[in-house]
């Protein structure tokens, strides 16, 4: 029989859920709540680690290339100008202490440097990812390719998402003729195969000189024809959101249409936007890689997509050549998807834990 | 009981709002004339679909367009017709001089912002204050409307509040700019009875404190009796009776008002059947001709009520009725048909 005496004391210890509720009641900051939710999600954290690692890699390699260029200009470079020589010894000593400086082992060299006598080498101690048919070190290619691969995916996706969001929001909010026009334009864009359309446009504008090289043209036109999907999703989201009472309440407070659209309704569409961006970055990297494969990329640029496509017919003979760029594209996609999913769940205050 | 015209804060004349839908034109408001005096509470009562909320939205000029459109009428506030103001001038009045609270506090707050952010925004839309000052002011208003430990609750999201507390937040938002007129669209309908009483009490107290007029929209005659100084009874897009609360409850003139009052159970009365108004509110795409109440009216005068729309008749000072029983045409009709009706006679069920 239960009496005051024999009730187990641990029944009175608050469980984790209650503690969390109390924390919420105390008005914990939104981002700390989001962070706590992501931390709980193991796959989300894995995604975050991968994404962070890749972004760091892209950033560091970009800094190194800039440094190399600057040192070359300043005439401060010694040894082989094609190596990131000034930094070589640093790496060598950091990674492999005791190797003589007269015969340095190069961990990273300039991605376009060709070792004339080290062609098609399988992964080894000196070239951890092997070398390609031009004698370029695959590890360096992959490392320095991160900048362009991620930046292209990110910039391309962000421009389409921004255009799609603005157009989709306005069409969804006002409806009527604006919405009709938008829908017809999207149907027009989607009635043509995107990929063929891209190639057609790139060929059409091949001779145009744009600051930023060929990929600038690719990104601009990708943004111009690729916004439809985002616009449709945001539009349908707005259709249901604009009927909500808080929109009317906001109007009664004297808020302008633009304020209601972008400050009040749009944040409610954050979840689909995050999914579009995260999935889209991976998709855009793929698209640009495919374009490069068909000769519509920029051969002078180092990126995973260009490398993957350059060596994909070597898969059986020299698997390391296409494999490592492909592996990094795979991890990019995986990382962004895992993290995006987790962030979506965490950002939605309507989902209670 | 009528007050001098210079005490009028808001005057609505001949307001007409239609909705142009695919099924046809919904004639939601045909002709509404109301005046709201300074620091009074005016009740707007009627069945669902009688146009109460649309009247409120028309005053603020936020009838959803499309499909809605205010076609005619004047909304005179401080001597200017709100219908002819530009969009940006109108926005300065909304929320600032005329505020509104809505029926459902569960959905009237934006779920992705903290309540503090939302109250602060209401303040910052109309006053040049810093974010910090706005937040301090939000906390002050939140404690004023009776939200406990407001300085902590200000950073909470709407889902962390109960229904009654959310309605308090809505009231705090509405009060944040010291409005002269508050339109409360069924503020207590979705709350349970005890919370209802608290919210109404709060509205009453704040209206006195802020010297604010209220248009209280409800279909609950009990709420009207509790809260209002005057009451306007709406039916199918018309105001059918408007007058002092005491007069209307004591001796309603319009048959519809009588029906409404007869349908309230009274604990002090002897046990007897409640009266009902037969039929249902008409489809406003094809409303009944002339007086829209005539198919349901016990005093229906054939050949008159369905042909000529009764004018507004001031049966006594400050008491307007729109019904043929009290009109010249009605008298002529009754004489012709040999019927006599005592003006203001209260049906048995009401007493």
C-alpha cells in the first residue's frame, strides 16, 4: 500500500521533458531552443559536422590560393613557383616531422601543377588520393576544388531562391491576374527541358564577356530560368498563410502589404525555404557539373564537377580519379540534406518537443 | 438620452459592402448607419452572417479585396471620411487611432514571433521609439492587461500562452498606441465562460482608463447587457434597431429584437417556452426583397414589407427602428386591412 513513506523519491525528480518546459517558460532565446533541438538530433549533427567541415575546407583553400597569388606577385615565393612553396615546408613539418627539406613531401600543391613523372599513380603516402592523367595531385584538386564547387552551388541556388521567393510571395499574396501571369510564365519555363534550355542559352551567349568568367553567365541564366519551383512552393504556402487571422490582425494594426508579406508571412514559410536551399545546393552542384561535362563549364576552373566529369570514363581503370571528387559531392549532398532536415524541424515553433 | 452631435467620434452613413464571388454577389451590407460617441461602448449584435464583422472590417478599410468591396457610404472619423483617405494615411489610423481585436486569439497571433516582438511592432509602426523602449512599453502594457510576470513572458511564443492569455496579448497590442476607438470582434466567443468574464471585465476597465470608445461585436445578448451603453441590432446587412441599452432591453420595438431577447433563458422568469425566430438567416446572394426580415417576421404586412424598404424611424430620442410597424406606410396598411397595432407593445414572452 502506498503511503507517504514508501513512495519512491525519484518520482519527484522532474523528467527531462518537464525541465525543458520550464526552460521554455523562462523565455529561452529562440536560437538556443533551435540549437538544443538540433543537438538532440544525431543525424542533424552529423550533417552539421560535414557541412562545417566542407565550408571550412572551402574557406581555407580559398585563403591559401589568395595567399599564393599575393606572394607570387610580391616576389616572395621561393622554389618551384607552381607549388604553394612558401607553405610547403610548414605542412611537411607539421604532418611529417623529420623529412629533409631538400626533398619535401608535398601535401598540398597548386591544383594545376602537373608532376610530369607521376601520372596516373594510385593513392600512396605521397599522393593520398593518387594523381590523375595529367600528373595532378588529386588531394590538391579536391581540396582546392571545394571553393568553386560550394560557391557555385550556393550562389546559384541563392539567386534562384531569392527571385522565386519574391515572385512567389507577391503572386501568392495578391492572387488574381498577377498570379495568373506568374503561373503561365512558370509553365512556359517548365515546358522546355531545363538542361537543354541552359545549354541553348549558354551557346547563344558564348561570346559574351562577363566579369567572373563563363560560370557567371551560367549562374545568371540558371537563376533566370530556375526560380519556378521555389516560386510555386512559396506561392502555395502563401495561399494558405494569407487566410490566417494574424494577417488580418496585422492589417488592422496598420501594417503595409509589403511588411505583411515579407516580415510576417514569409518567416512562416521558412521551413520549405530551408529545404529548397539545402536540397537545391546539392542539385545545383550536380547541374553545373553536368554542364561542365558537356563542355559548357569553364575548363580553367578547378571544381569537383569538372574533375568528376573529366575522369568518369576512367572509373574501371583508375577508380581514384573520378571517385574522390564524386565522394566529396556525395558528402556535400548528404551533409546539406541531413542538416537541412534537422534545421527545418528545429526552426518550426509549431512543433513542440 | 441622445448626446450632442459634437460628441460623436465615428459616424457611419449608408455603408454598403458587397462580396463578388463566383456563385454571385453576396450583398453582405446593404445600408448601415451608426454613430459612436466618445468613450461609450456600443454593442453590435446579430446572428452569424448578419454583417457585423464585415461592418468592422469596412470601418478599417480591410475588407478582403477581392472578393469584397465597399461600394458606398461614409465612415466619418474626426471630420474626415476614412473611405477617401490614401492607403498610407489609412495605415496611420489603423492600430493607432482605431484598433481591432479578433475573435480567435489562437490564430490571430503570428506563431513564429514572440509576443513581445509583436506588441513592440505594433508600437513601432506608429511611434518613433527604439526597439528597447518599445519592448519596455510592451512589458508595461502586458502587465496592465493582467499578464503575470510580464517581463519574462514577453519573450515567449504564442503557443506558450493559453487562450485567455493570448486574448490579453491581443488586447495589449490593440491598446499599445492608445486608440480612441477599439473594435472588438467577438472577443470572448472562443473562450470559456470564466475567462470570458475576465476578458470582458478587462475591456471595461481599460476602456474607462484609456477613455476609449468600444464597438463590441457579439451575438451574446448577455454580454451586451453587461458591457454596453447603447446597442445596434443588425440583421442581414441592415441595422434594424439602435438605441440605449435600457430602452432596448425593456421595450424592444423591432420584431427581430423581440425575437432575440425572447430567446434568452431567464433564471428569474417562470418556466415557459423560449420564443424562437422561425426560419434561418437568408442567403445574401438572393436576399428577400425590401425588408430582409419579412419572411421570418410575425408582423409581416403583405404587399408592403416585401415591396418597400422601411426607412429609419426615430421612435423616441436616440432610438431608431427600421420597421414598417412604425412607419406612415405601415399605418396606412393597417388601416386598410383593419388591423391595429399598439406601438411598442412587448410580446408576452419577453415581459
